[in-house]
């Protein structure tokens, strides 16, 4: 369900990972921190 959202790189970064050197797009676990509302919506909360 996450790929259907077509999230861009900034969605995975947030302020905490702004200066991170590696590409974070596709690291869906980070969305629990950077985009919790999206994860909650997917889980139906």
C-alpha cells in the first residue's frame, strides 16, 4: 500500500534525516517516524 502513495524523497527524510548522506527513498520503516499519519491511515486507525 505504501508504493501506491508514490511518495517522493522528502517524505522519507523529515528534519531528522535532512542531512543523511544515503538515499532513504524506499526505506518504508522510516515512515513510522517521518510520516506517521500515512502509516496510521494504511493501518486503519
